[in-house]
C-alpha cells in the first residue's frame, strides 16, 4: 500500500461537466448577447441617430437583430434624408441608395430629401 498525502485535492471536471469560463470571457459574452438582444425600439432609436447613408452602407452588418431593424423596420425610414455627405457622387449610386431607402419605408415615408432626377420623382410618386 502506498501512502497518501493529507492535502486536499482539486476536483477535476468529468467529461460531462464543462469548466466555467474565466470571468473576463463571461462578461464579454454577456455584453455581446446584450447588444444583440436589444429591443427593436431601442435599436431603431440608435440607428435613427446615424446618417441614413451610413445605415444603408452597412450599419446593419453588426448582427442579425441590427440588420433586421435596418432593413425591415419601415418606421426607421419615415423621414428619408440622403442629402448628407458620404453618398457616391455618381447619380446612379445616389439613385440606387434612394430607391433602397424608399423601398425600406414600405410606403410609410413622410418626407424625402435628396437631389434626384425626374425619373426618380416618378418612382417616388408611384410609391
């Protein structure tokens, strides 16, 4: 028979027990889930404070819930303002962004501000 030391042993996790991640990783996971789990109303408020050109350029790429609000929440697109800087100078690029914004409004836009041509005005009137 062998001799045993009288010190306490640390319990090792068995294969069916998962070790607890360090606190720094837990906090990071909680923060990430927290941002993704924000209510649509709060996300809409956050995105409404950004220039709409930035929202169209990719603010919705942060996570699925941000994309859902940016692309499918017509209330975010009630007042369309694409007259700010940051929009491609080419008329076709500006027109494409304006069409996307009008389409995202689902017919609920109240105002529209952007330099456009006559063709786009007909598109706007049809919506």
